[in-house]
C-alpha cells in the first residue's frame, strides 16, 4: 500500500501541473494513467496539432506542451503509474483507499481526478459474439506475438498499428489485412511493404470489408467479412486483431458516488471538490457554472485543488501562501539557489 | 434559420433550428440531442460525433475535410454516408438536412 498526500488520476496537462503545484507547497503525490505514456489527450489525440491559447506560449504542439510540463516537474521525482486504471475508491476512516486494475493500492486523504473525458479504451468490434472471444482469440493490443506463430491471423484497421503488425506477423503467420476503405492512413513506407508482401502472397488484402460475424466454440474457427456492396466472404482465422484507435470512456468513475452531469463531475469553484470530501475534479472532466474546457482553466483548477489538499494532508499545520520568486522554502524544493 | 433533423437510432427524430456558420455537431450539442458525444469538442481528433447523412443530402453538403476519413476509420460502424458532424457547416443551402445517428459513438 502506497501512502501519499494526494493521488492524481490522469497524466494530461492538468494532472501534470496539479502535481507541480502539490509538490511546490510541500505535499507528496503520485499519478496514475491508463495510457502507456504521459500527456493525456495532448499526446494521444493531437501531438502534432498547434495550440495557440496557452498563456505566454504563442504556439506549441500537444507534444511540446507535454514535454514542457514534464520538464517543469523535473525538480520533483514524481512516481507515475502508467498503463493502470483506477477501478475502486472507498472511504477508509478519514482517508481514501484507491485500487488500480493492476492491484496497486494507495492510501491518501486526497484524490484529484484530472481525467479529461475519461480513460482511453480500445474501440472494439461490433458483432456481439466478439466479447466472449476477447483475450482468447480476439485482441486489441498484442502482449506476446509468439502465440500467432504458424497461425492464421486476420487483422482489421487502416492505421499504423494494423499495418505494422501485418508486416511483423507475416514472417511467421498467414495474415489477412482487412480495412473498410481503399486508402490506408499509416506510414507510406509500411504501406509499400504491405503491398510488396501482398504480391508475394504473404499478406492477403481485403479492402472495403468490415467484420460481419465470428464463428467457433472456445476458439475462433473462421470469420465472415462483408463488402460495401454486401457480398460476404468467409475467412479461416485462428486469431482476430482489431486496431481501431481509442475511445474515451468515463469507466469506473461513474461508480464512485460522485454527482455527475452528463460525462462531467460537479465541483465547487473554491476547492474544486466534488460532493465527496477529499475528492476533487479538475480539467475537462469537471463542471461548474461558466466552465471553459481550456487547458489554462485546468491549470487554475489544479492550483486551487492543490491548496485544498493541504488542509486534509496537514491538518495541524497552517498553509502559508508564498511566491516562487521570493520563498526560500519553495526554492529549496525546486533545487534552485536563493539569493 | 436552417432546420436540421437528427434521427436517433431508435427512430426518434429531433428537428431544430441551427444558426448559420455553426456545425451540425454544435447544433446537436446546443440542443441537447442525445447520441452525439463530441468528446474532443470539434477538433476532428476523435470520432464521437459520427452521423450518417441521408443519401440525397450527401453530395449537397461540404466535402470531407482532409483527415476526416482517417478519423472515420475509428468510428462505430461507418458506411459510405458517414461523416463527422463537426465538419459539416450549417448554411441556408442545407436547410432541411437530415442525419441519422449511429447505434453508439
């Protein structure tokens, strides 16, 4: 069990700056994020898109913003728990017990939800029967590529993940690559490789097709794919892989007893606290009268929530407001020289 | 003001007036029409404002934006009349537009 003054859920820009604010005022914190990297929507949805409304930064991309925020956190050694989703939060005496899907658990007086629009989850196949094969014959990410050796693998999707895996697996497996249209959005060099491998019969390409149904008992035997013009083909398949990108789901947050408004969490504008004492929500996921879904609003919300955390983490101390320009204490925490 | 009709997957239809210059997505969100999530807020960075444009309207609305098809690859059950409603701008020319909403986003 990890004890910390505050736990931040979400490593997007708001979560990162909130961590900075907590450490600046002398509180410890750790961060959990379901993605495999730091940056949230900025890194997952628009790493290359320029942003023009970060105060004092005339223009930067999602990736640059993330890197700058990570740099700003350098003086503090903050522990990130990536690839983990918080599944459970419950009250234990005066603090919160928090558990992730990996079994990591925390004990903390403060939980700050900086979850954007929820956690990123893979988009899944439509046919209902797919669910029961998930994790056995159907995968949305690959942990061990050796299971596909000498098998027939049907890969769906038109982006880099689908193309990369089609090329990679074609050396040891029979690969079908299926996509809903003629154009692919992956890198041209990989696409060229796919076409080459198709020519020599290593990859079979099916475009304008989508998955119609899967057949089999414990394992998949074959799949039906349907063409835009309704024609159906049956393909023998041992494994089916889907790479349709990610979608944001509110997920377990909906079960934590918080007042929700559509997919957002209601908070006050003094502490950004939810209806549960010691649970705060900041950034895109919170709502209050006048809420603006801007990164700069998330920074403000995180700064105030961090101050609110102080009271619960240090009940016997009085919080004293200080500036980074003049406070010796803060400069010590940042590891910079005081004059 | 142009009227836009949104038909939910169960057949429930909503006709609302949408200001010129807004997008079909904004028209849905501002009028609380269920079935359009618009998670990214119109940045063409997700695929949660997916609609099927009625065939007779498909060629009358503005053409797909660059990269729109790439996002539609990730939509739930896309077909050849699929569009991201954040990329359809509302004008007098499309007064009466009808879009069907997918089973889910």
